[in-house]
C-alpha cells in the first residue's frame, strides 16, 4: 500500500526535472548546427576498432541512415573533438555522465516506444538504475537486446532474494530458460505494481500462458477475478507443488473461509481429516460451468 503512494510522487519528480535536463549541454535533441557534426565516416578514421567491431554490426548502425548522425547521435556533435585531434573534453563521454543523464540521452530516441515510455516512473529509474546498468551499446555480452549479461543472472546480480525464490523446490523454470523474468515484468516500467506486465487486453499477465484459467465461468471463484492470482499463488517459487502461498491447500482456503466477513463461513466439513484436501472435491477451483461449489 505504501508503494501506491509513491507512484504519483515519482511522476511529479520526473516532470519537475524536465526543464533542468532541457538546459543541459550536448543534448542530442537540442538543435545543433550541421557544421558541428563531423560524420561517422570521420570518426572511423581514428576509432576504427569501435566502428568496425562495436558499432557496424549492432542495431545502432541504423542511426547512420535514419538521421545521419550515427556515432554523434549518442556522443553529440564531434567537429570540435576532431579539430582538437581527439580532445576528450569536446565529446560526450558516458563515463562522465550520471545514470539519469545517460538514460535521458537514450530516451531521446527510445522514450516514445511502447516498451520504454514509462521508464521515468519505473521503480528502476526511481532507484537510480539506468539503461547502462543493463545495456551496453559497444560491449554487450548478450548481443540480443545489447544486454551486459543474459537473464536471469543480470537480474540476480541486484535481486538476491529473487534468486532465493527461484531456488525453491517448485518454481517457474526461469533458471532453465523456459520462462524469462521479462515474460512477466517489463523492467522499463508498467502501469502495474512491481513492474508486472499485463496482457494486451489489460488482464493479469498469467493468462498469457494459463489461458484456461480465464473463463468466463458460470460460477466464478470470486478472488480469482477480484484479488487476482497472487492472492493464492506466488509467481516465483514455492514449497507447494502448485506454487501456493502456503504449504498446504486447506490452510490457504481457511484464510478466507473461516472468516464470515471475507467469504462463506467455514463449512462444517473442514474439521475432520477427510476434508483437508479441499481440492480433491472442489476440483475446478478457478471457476466452473457445472457446479456452484466448484466440484467440476
Ligand atoms: C583525429 C582522430 C580522431 C577523430 C577523427 C575522432 N576521435 Fe574520438 N578520440 C580521439 C582520441 C585521440 C581520443 C582520446 C583517447 C584517449 O585519450 O584515451 C578520443 C576520445 C574519444 C572519446 C572518449 C573515449 C573515452 O575514453 O571515454 C569518444 C567518446 C570519442 N573519441 C568519440 C568520437 C566520435 C563520436 C568521433 C566522430 C565524431 C571521433 N571520436 C572522432 C581521436 C579522434
Ligand atoms: C547508441 C549510442 C551510441 C552510439 C551510436 C555510439 N556510442 Fe560510443 N559509447 C556509448 C556508450 C553508452 C558508451 C559507454 C560504454 C558502453 O556502455 O558501451 C560509449 C563509449 C564509447 C567510447 C569509449 C571506449 C569504449 O569502448 O567504451 C568510444 C571511444 C566511443 N564510444 C566511440 C564511438 C564511436 C566512434 C561511435 C561510432 C562508430 C560510437 N561510439 C557510437 C554510446 C554510443
Ligand atoms: C534493469 C535492467 C534494464 C534497464 C534499467 C533497462 N533495460 Fe532495456 N531491456 C532490458 C531487458 C532484460 C530487455 C529484454 C527483454 C524485454 O524486452 O523486456 C530489454 C530490452 C530493451 C529494448 C529492446 C526491446 C523493446 O521492447 O524495445 C530496448 C530498445 C531497450 N531495452 C532500451 C532501454 C533503454 C533506452 C533503457 C533506459 C531508458 C533501458 N532499456 C533500461 C533490461 C533493462
Ligand atoms: C539516435 C537515436 C538513438 C539513440 C540516442 C539510442 N538508440 Fe538505441 N536504437 C536506436 C535504433 C534506430 C535502434 C535499432 C532499431 C530498433 O531496434 O528499434 C536501436 C536499438 C537499440 C537496442 C536493441 C533493440 C532490440 O530490439 O534488440 C537497445 C537495447 C538500445 N537501442 C538501447 C539504447 C541505449 C541503452 C541507448 C543509450 C546509450 C540508446 N539505445 C540510444 C536508436 C537510438
Ligand atoms: C543494477 C541493479 C539492478 C539490476 C541489474 C536489476 N534491478 Fe530490478 N531493481 C533494482 C532496484 C535498486 C530496485 C528498487 C528497489 C527494490 O525494489 O528492490 C529494483 C526494482 C525492481 C522491481 C520492482 C520491485 C518493487 O518492489 O516494485 C522489479 C520487478 C525488478 N526490479 C525486476 C528486475 C528484473 C527482472 C531485472 C533483470 C532483467 C532487474 N530487475 C535488474 C536494481 C536492479
Ligand atoms: C511468472 C511470472 C513472473 C516471473 C517469471 C518473474 N516474476 Fe517477479 N514478480 C511477478 C509478480 C506477479 C510479482 C508481484 C508479486 C506480488 O505482488 O505478490 C513479482 C514480484 C517481483 C519483485 C518484487 C519483490 C517481490 O519478490 O515481490 C521483484 C524484485 C521481481 N519480481 C523480480 C523478478 C526477477 C529478477 C525475475 C527473474 C529472475 C522474476 N521476477 C520473474 C511475476 C513474475
Ligand atoms: C511465459 C509463460 C508463463 C507465464 C506468463 C506464467 N506462467 Fe505459470 N507456468 C508456465 C509454465 C511453462 C509452467 C510449467 C512449469 C514447469 O513445467 O516447469 C507453469 C506452471 C505454473 C504453475 C504450476 C502448474 C502445475 O502444473 O503444477 C502455477 C500455479 C503457475 N504457473 C501460476 C502462474 C501465475 C500465478 C502466473 C502469473 C503471475 C503465471 N503462472 C504466469 C508458464 C507461464
Ligand atoms: C482462491 C485461490 C486461487 C486463486 C485466486 C488462483 N488459484 Fe490457481 N490454484 C489454486 C489451487 C488451490 C490450486 C491447486 C489445485 C490442485 O490441488 O489441484 C491451483 C492450481 C493452479 C495451477 C496448476 C494446476 C492447474 O489447474 O492447471 C495453475 C496453472 C494455476 N493454479 C494458475 C492460476 C492462475 C493463472 C490464476 C489467476 C488467474 C490462479 N491460479 C488463481 C488456487 C487459486
Ligand atoms: C482470498 C480469499 C479466498 C481464498 C483463499 C479461497 N476462497 Fe473460496 N471464496 C472466496 C469468496 C470471496 C467466495 C465468494 C463468496 C460468495 O459468493 O458469497 C468464495 C467462494 C467459494 C466457494 C463457493 C461457495 C458457495 O457458497 O457457493 C467454494 C466451494 C470455495 N470458495 C472453496 C474454496 C476452496 C476449496 C479454497 C481453497 C482451495 C478457497 N475457496 C480459497 C474467497 C476465497
Ligand atoms: C470429500 C469432499 C470435500 C472436501 C475434501 C471438501 N469439501 Fe467443501 N464441500 C463439499 C460438498 C459436497 C459441499 C456441498 C456442495 C454443494 O452444496 O453443492 C461443499 C461445500 C463447500 C463450501 C460451500 C459453502 C458451505 O459452507 O457449504 C465451501 C466454502 C467449502 N466446501 C470449502 C471447503 C474447504 C475450505 C475445504 C478444505 C478445508 C473443503 N471444502 C473440503 C465437499 C468437500
């Protein structure tokens, strides 16, 4: 709940910082005189290694065609740098930029895209994680998406407790590459809490792969629709084979079904051993078209 409160605050803060950024030097968006650009072909003459090995074969080579600025679309106009024989103070060096300055530079081109447009309000941006913590235009170890490292190790480097989640006995097989962190999260930010994705229709991301749970059913089990999958399941890993939040199914059901205010009051049958495996009888627990008590 506390985090809900932070979201608007982060938005406001990122809006406030816009004018400051616009005043910054070397913004690629800032109108620069054509004469201030040297052209990538000139960069090539002294930086052949970077050009040939770390640029030509990468997706960013397209920037030489789209607006013609290539190297200088990220490093800023370089005519003075060239005239100075490679004066380091006359070119944008990413090593000198703060994380957010570097990210703003990338967002000049990527900020409008569907995947990255919420970055300014994301938990990552809000905690000073920038594009270059995960991406590297010239030194990507994982060429796909220019990542500094492949998932999930990229993420585990900062999220140790998530590594522990996926070491539990029952879990989505992320470590085996069957499911990826980014199937469920958009690390560039989403409209949901925890940077969780939604389906294109705006429903829980889980339906993308578990469509059979979506219904609609004649008899819906209310929490599936209202509180969502996470009211009963952990998305990462669990000690329960069905990824339940608690080790045994009856303990889960009774969290709601013994409190009259939350659901139907505890059935008389729940007291004996025989009734502890609730889903032996209430098999269609996500909803049913046949039976109001989810017997099938
Ligand atoms: C005349 C040769 C020459 C040309 C042309 C040239 N550079 Fe350089 N560049 C250098 C030298 C020399 C350095 C300094 C290397 C050092 O001190 O480690 C340098 C440094 C840089 C750096 C900083 C590297 C660092 O250590 O962080 C960047 C970025 C850079 N150049 C980009 C460019 C771009 C973009 C272009 C094309 C607009 C370009 N250069 C054209 C010679 C050149
Ligand atoms: C998409 C943005 C982008 C483009 C395009 C780009 N660079 Fe870079 N450059 C970076 C970033 C970011 C770094 C910091 C290192 C990294 O993350 O890969 C960097 C680092 C460098 C360095 C420092 C040495 C190094 O390898 O880290 C040099 C020199 C350099 N770039 C030159 C160039 C030249 C020359 C071109 C064109 C051939 C170019 N860059 C195109 C973003 C870019
Ligand atoms: C916490 C790590 C992380 C940060 C921070 C991050 N990215 Fe990504 N990015 C990823 C991963 C992982 C993928 C591949 C999976 C995916 O598409 O979500 C990706 C994919 C992308 C893609 C290609 C796929 C697409 O859907 O567009 C672009 C472009 C991109 N990132 C740009 C950026 C930019 C620009 C920033 C900074 C504003 C940034 N990223 C910040 C991890 C990160
Ligand atoms: C001048 C515009 C421009 C700038 C600035 C820019 N990019 Fe890109 N980027 C592109 C283009 C064009 C592509 C290739 C087409 C595409 O995939 O969208 C691309 C591709 C990418 C991809 C690979 C997308 C994929 O699907 O695999 C990543 C990751 C990425 N950029 C990250 C960055 C980062 C990080 C920065 C800042 C250091 C940055 N870009 C700066 C224009 C830009
Ligand atoms: C450079 C460190 C770093 C990397 C790499 C990184 N993260 Fe994060 N991530 C953070 C920080 C810091 C936060 C904000 C504090 C927190 O919630 O832990 C965060 C927050 C998150 C959140 C939101 C948590 C919440 O409580 O709202 C998710 C989800 C997340 N990261 C997923 C990922 C995924 C998936 C990857 C790999 C693709 C990744 N992160 C890579 C540092 C990182
Ligand atoms: C099957 C979907 C799914 C996958 C795969 C997944 N997550 Fe999550 N993750 C979620 C959901 C849903 C939540 C929110 C849980 C909640 O609100 O109770 C979450 C929460 C988080 C959080 C917030 C803290 C927490 O534990 O609740 C972090 C950080 C995070 N995930 C990182 C990762 C990383 C890193 C990976 C890959 C190693 C990953 N996730 C893979 C669905 C997934
Ligand atoms: C990218 C596809 C994908 C997404 C998204 C996804 N899952 Fe899964 N899920 C799987 C796969 C594949 C398995 C089978 C696991 C295995 O065999 O290792 C699985 C297994 C499960 C299981 C255990 C099934 C069993 O047979 O015991 C549960 C429970 C589950 N997922 C819940 C969720 C929840 C809750 C979400 C949303 C937070 C979610 N899943 C999102 C792919 C996905
Ligand atoms: C009211 C609690 C509850 C909610 C909410 C819930 N589940 Fe379940 N789910 C269970 C229980 C209990 C089981 C184990 C059933 C059994 O013992 O066979 C289960 C089993 C599963 C399984 C594995 C077995 C199967 O039937 O395929 C998947 C996958 C699954 N759930 C996905 C989801 C998804 C996706 C959502 C959200 C749309 C969701 N669940 C919401 C309680 C719930
Ligand atoms: C997060 C709270 C929650 C959990 C956990 C939960 N339920 Fe429910 N359940 C409800 C609510 C709310 C209703 C709808 C009550 C109503 O319609 O008055 C409901 C309805 C039912 C009904 C239909 C009752 C009727 O009167 O027709 C059955 C049967 C049922 N649940 C069984 C279970 C079982 C078995 C489990 C454990 C696998 C479980 N529930 C877990 C909240 C929960
Ligand atoms: C041996 C089979 C069986 C088991 C095991 C079982 N139930 Fe039931 N349950 C029933 C039957 C039969 C009904 C009555 C169905 C009807 O009215 O159509 C029922 C009804 C219910 C209802 C509907 C409201 C009510 O009070 O009558 C709830 C809620 C419920 N059970 C929850 C549970 C929970 C929670 C568990 C596990 C602790 C559980 N059941 C285990 C057979 C079982």
